[in-house]
């Protein structure tokens, strides 16, 4: 409001807001009815997973960002539309999403960021269990961490891909803010700190400066760390701020991550590869033949066909001594013509070529 302009009438403003709210609610209900018609068109015997189309959701959210002119941020607008889509999809049946639990983990935050809150979450004890539940059909999808911008790859996830038939059908980038949680606030009384090894690594410098004498105890998840800290007066946990509410702990310090841009990337596990969304990424697992210039032979077809590589990692295959599998992320979808040509040329120079998935690029990078 410009200086000197008359103040708006509060009663009129509130009445206008009420009218807008009524129209918003009407439009959401109308959208939900059309979503239900989509379900009816696909048939009465379809399960919730059969209605979910990640490529379509990515397209919708990209249009939300393109249309947004403020004052709400792109992140807020995407979050609101994600929840609307989540609620509309759940009319058929909530999706069952497995994740690395228990409650209060960053994996759970990634689930809600990608699928919204109108889902049925299945917290599990290990990354291996997440894979197993999706493979068995007990969960529709799974969400697992794959890498962190500070600490690098999450090896258990890569190792599962060596044998799992599951496909990557989505990705989530999540800013990671770590907090020191405890029952009491005196740092001098904290004798041990529980946390996931990745989080201990992400806060290494802070711990060295503020808790140099405290024992660092790695556990399976940050939520498990919070559970242990709750049971001990002289212990603390490093976890997300939400874990403090779940486990009734005090936020003693934070954020305490060593880098302010600390980000983790999660992948969505499914049983199928979906259609292109228009802005996609493909993950490959390649085992090179034992020959001179083996890595060159893996990368040359990608360069030849103009395919940009965004990430490369290697892990022992556990099949032969010193044999490694290369995990490569590239821009594009397996249905793209240049990708088809590159993959056809990669086949003869590999002992194994596996397309782990083609999926929409995260709509909003962290």
C-alpha cells in the first residue's frame, strides 16, 4: 500500500477472503470429482498404484511454477498443489509408501515432499527392507536415500541395485538441517551422541568444536538416535528438528551441519519405468568388460550422442575380485532416440547393462 493511501476496510477484506476461500473449496471439490472420473475410466479393479503417474504429476507441477507470479514462493505453491493431488489420488485408495524409518526420519520428510500427506506410510528398519517390501508388492513405492552433497553416496542403496529388479521412478532433493536434541541443555553433561553415520559426517566440524569429548555412536537412523537419546540423561541425538517433537526432546543447538547447502537426494523405488515427462533423467548400472580403456568405452557412446552425464559412482560387484559396477546418471529418457542409440552401442562393451530407471527430474532442486 502506497504512503498516504486510505487503509482498507478490514471487514470488507475479510469478506473477500471468505468468498475466495469458498471458491477455492468449490474448485478443489470439482478437481477431485474429475480425478475420480479418471479412476473410473481406468476400470474398477485397478489398485491405487495403477492410477499414479509420476510423469503427469511432474508436468502439472512444472506448470504451477511457470504460472506463479507470487507473492507465494514456488516452493509453497508446489507444496500446496502436491497436497491437492495427493488428496485427490487417495480417493481411490491411499498409496502405500515404504521408507527408512522409524517416524521422524529425513526419509519420511522426502516421502511427504514427493507424495504429499494423503498416503499410508510404512516405516521400516533398513534400506534392504524397503526394497523387499516394494518387490513383494506389500508397498506400492519406496523412498530411500542415495547421496548427500557433503558425505557422498549411500552405499547400502547402491548395493541393493546390484541384485534388485526394482526401477527408479522419481527423485527428491531435500535440504538437510541437523539439530542436536537432548533431554537437557548443558553441553558439558553430554557424554555420547547418537546419529546415522551420514549425519555424524555432516556435523563433524561442529562436534569437534562443541563436543570434543563426547562419544559418537552410529545407529541405523536419526529417529533411532532420538529414541535412544530420550532414554538417557547424558546423551544427545543429531536429527531433524521434527524428531524433537516426535520424541519429546529439547532442541539444544542447530542447525549444526557444517555446510549451509547440505542436501540429500532420495530416489523413489517402483516396479515399472514410466513414460517421459519432457524433462527426465536416466540411471544406468554398467559392468565394463575387462579390457584396456574400459571406462572410456562406457562413456564414449554417451558423448557421441550428446548425452550429458550428471553423476558417476562405482561399487564392488561382489561377484568377482576387483570387479566394479558403475552407476551413471544421465539427462534424458530411455525412449529418446539418442538414448536408444547410445544404449545399443553400450551393450557390446559391457558385461552387464541395466537401466535402473527413467524418471522426471526433481521439479524444484534443493
